[in-house]
C-alpha cells in the first residue's frame, strides 16, 4: 500500500477517520493525502453589493481545517503527508483525488432519521463512486 487518501472537515467524524488513516499509513508505510473540499461561492442575482471570498481566502480556510484536524489527533510527524484543498462537492473531490490511491477513508456522519443505520450523503456517494477501496470510520457506539 503506497497512498491513503482521507477526507476531513471540522467534524468529530472526520477527525476519527483521520486518526484511523494515520495509524493505517504508519502500519503500511504509506503516504497519507489529507483532503478538504470547499464549496465554490455562487452569486445569485440580488439587488445588493456582495463581497465574495477570494480563492486565497477559501484555500486559507481549507488549510486551517486540515491544520485543526491534525492538531486534534496530535499530528502525523512520522507519516509522509500531502495536503490537498480543492473547490467542489466533497464526494466529487474525494473521488477525483482518490484516483490511483490504494485506499480512501471517510467518516460516517449519518444524520438521517435512522441515525444508527444511515451513512451521510457524502459517505454514501463516495462508497458508490470511489475508484479504490473505501474504509468508512463509524463511532464505536453505532
């Protein structure tokens, strides 16, 4: 195993997935690619002046999300890490980045009506469309 991709946002679920992915990368001697997707701002025709965030501001925010997740797991100093920040839908970005990867890791939020049974929509899309095997990290109490 050479490359593991993991998706992060600011949720506890993604931090749990990151922790698992770091441990797996360490165990396998693999490179870890940490990915955060951010939405592209859309301007709707409204009769007002609106200031949209710049690409640099969006990327800085995405980098802060990755830094925060790494901080919450105590870092990954002994694992080669690549950070990828891209505009687009989370599932689409994760699947695009995972091309050529050995494994894609995501957290399961599952906030639907049957909380303990459902995957979140992003996780569901990733499982259905990933170009490589997927690990879904779920809470121990589920």
